[in-house]
């Protein structure tokens, strides 16, 4: 299956816009390039948001107990992706937003997340995701392996992590 990049980009923007709409006094969209997705207004911290269009709830038609941890966004250019790029770029927070279930997985320590993916990667097979003109690589890794690194937040719930 070939992923349609423009559709995926639009879905990502839908996730970001829903976060801003839900928390208008907290998040603002970063509109200057593709370095990161959102700012936290009060602290000016940066967030990378990965919007997922599958469910975290077993029994739902499209569900998974995994995170897809992107490592290379474009194999032809070698451009880093996911937590690796976020850590390299100094992004403050990494969010996996499961939009169907309206659930946020908030990672406070991006370098620790990247290191966890790196340390676990020998145990997983690289998945190639074909896009129009390039290939993205990453791992499907059980969320359970990251539970000490994230806070699970239902969309709409205020959380103290937003203000650190």
C-alpha cells in the first residue's frame, strides 16, 4: 500500500487543529516551517505531535497496542523522523495523539524517548512505509514498553504537565 502524503499531512493538521481548538489558551500552531507543530503559549515550549488514525481500544475495527516509532522519515535523503528528529532538534515534548479515541500520550523527556526506541530497536523489525516518492521507516513497538515515559491524557482534560 502506498500512503498518500498530502492526506497524511492533512490528517496531522486535523490533530493539531483539534488540540488547539480544545485548548485555545494553551497551544498555538507553529506556522513557520516544519521544525515542530505546536507551542505552549505560557512557557513557549515546543511540541511535536504525531496524529494516529487507529484506535487504542482492543476490539475496535482498526486498533493497535503499539506506537509506530518513526526513525527515518525519508530513506532517500536520510532525514530523521519521529522521536529521533525531535530529540536532535531540541523539541521539548513529543505527543502521540490517537484522534479516534481522543487520547494523548504525552512524553516529557524526548531524549529519553529516542534512547528507549534506540535501545529496543534490535528486538524489532524495521517497517517500511511506502509514500509517493519515498519510504519512511520505523518500528511498531508496544505502548507497554514506554509506560514509564508517557502520561496518558484524555482530550479535554487539563493536566499540570501542560504548564511545566
